[in-house]
């Protein structure tokens, strides 16, 4: 048991049920899984507590000759990927609510000025987006038509928003959050993330928060919102050649 909701371990360990475990030791599980998306033929999940899982498509596994690898370790697999010119995306941090934090979250109301958004908030959301940079919008991936959206208001002005969608068809609700620069540092991001997380849990989903390893602001937000690091996830970059 990891101290997280069961759906988290089930999702990241799913390849062990759908694929063939070709190697397992205390630090590494190597899986060949015919169900993986051909556009993402490798997935590396490094857990804070537990073994790293490397999942490969059959084609990539054959290309790397993983069954004959002399060094069956994460370092050995990374070396084989590099030699095959398979380029990896930068890793994402993975954050979830631990069991105690989930229970604590349920007992708290939304912060003042925070509420769920709907289509009737289109004008406010459009103004909100117009005040954010293109890079911030792209990084946050917050959309009014996502599965669930919450916003924080100062008066009539929408100053922060968080949205989520079911990730890869699972019961994980992947969260994005965006705060206008001049309103940062006031607790709005934390408030909308917690409000959205509360709604997701009530609907039977598990909140998931991801960010790049060098994004200090997002890492600090995860901690302030009560999220705990599960580990990191890495897959191929868009121009990888499996």
C-alpha cells in the first residue's frame, strides 16, 4: 500500500496486468505491453516508495533487444534507448492526495470567492484568458469546456482558474491551474486546486497534479494544496523515433 487511493497504484501498475513482466527486482519492473499507445512506446514511472516501472511496446522492446540486455537496470535501459535514438521528454512530477489529506480535504468548504464555472461564465473566462500570456495558457492547459472547472474571483474579476479532465480515460482527474500574474501569491491557486479536487473526489475521481521537475512555483503549490509526491513519469518526446 502506498498511502494513496487505490486507483493511483492501479493506473501506474496496469501494464503488469495487460503485458508481460520480463524482469522484476526490488528496484525495477520491466514490462512489454501490447496495449500501449504506439505514439508513446515507452513509459518510465519512478516511485518515491517502490520500484521503477519501465513499460515498452513490443516493437520497441524488440528493437532494444531487452530480453538479451546484459545490464537489466534503469541505467541499462536508458542507455539502450539512447543508442536507439529514442528521445525522452523531460519528466513530470506526479502528485496525489494521501489518505489523510483526502479525508481532511472533504471536511473543508471552498474559499470565499471560489466557485464552479459553467458556460455562463464564458465572458469572464475570455477576459481572464486575454490577460494571461500565451505561454502561461499553454503550460496550464485550463479550459472552460473541461470536465470540471473552478475559478477564484476578486470582486467580479476572475483571477485564477483550475480545470481537470479524465486522464487517458481513467478515474484520474488531471488538473491544470492558471493565475493571472498580478494576483499570484494571494492563495488563489491553492484555493481553486483544493475546490476542484474536492469536487473530483465527490464525483468518484482521484485528483492528479503534474508539473515539470524545475517548476518551483508549481512544486510549492502542490505542497500548499496538501498534495504529496508519488514520483515522476517520463515518456518519449514528440519527435522520438521508436
